[in-house]
C-alpha cells in the first residue's frame, strides 16, 4: 500500500509542477485512519497543501489493465481553496464523459479529463466532502476511453478523522 501512496506523491508532484513551476517537498503522513490517510506537503516557499486519500475496497469492470485508483480531498489555504474532491481512475476516461459519485442517497456528477475527475464547482465540493465525512461508503461509476464501465466502492471509516487532521494542519 505504501508503494501506491508513493506513486500518488509522484503524480501529485508532476501535476503540481505542470501547473506551476514551484517545487514541492515530499508529503508527510499526519494521520492513518482505517480507510483514509492524511498528508501534508509544502509547495514553493511555505504554502501548505493538505490532503486525505483513499483507495477502493472493491473495483469492478471488464478491463485487462488498470492503474492505481485514488479518491482525494485537498486543502490549499494559500489559494483559499478547501474541500476539493478529485478522483484518479487508473485509466483514461472517455472524452467528455461524466463520472457519478453516490454517497448514501446523494448523487454527484463529476467532469473528466485524462485519468482524473472533479466536481464542477466549490459548492459541489463542499456537499460531497460533507457527505463523505458523514457516510459509510461511496460508489464511483465511470467509463474508460475504450468504453469499459467501472464501479469502484470505497469505505468511509476514518474519513472524519482524516478530514480533521488535514483541516487542523492547514488551519481551516
């Protein structure tokens, strides 16, 4: 499992460096809570980035090859950004497709680009983050560029504790 999180760090640094030209330090684990782990790293001079991450308990789909799958919630206080939900599918999504996240009886629609999916706005991020903190599981449904339908099921045990870790660490 540690190797998968190290891969996630490499991906997060690559994404950070492609968006900005700043350097990010290695993430430091600040909490491990059942299904979720909490991390912090610093971008640039001293801009903290705090995130919580989980991997699915169950992955379904008729695929032959798939990379690692991650759900994340991120705070970037220097950018006045919090509760940003992102999803890494482990495959490239069908162009212009949508992903459905279901938590309890609530459905959230995400937009896709490459291997990632995001909510359309901050209000949806806030609602989805709140649902994750209060729920017991969530399901993500998507379609790969090759047309393969996937269903990933995540546990939410420890999500509130991980959220508390990242919020305290980033002063939110």
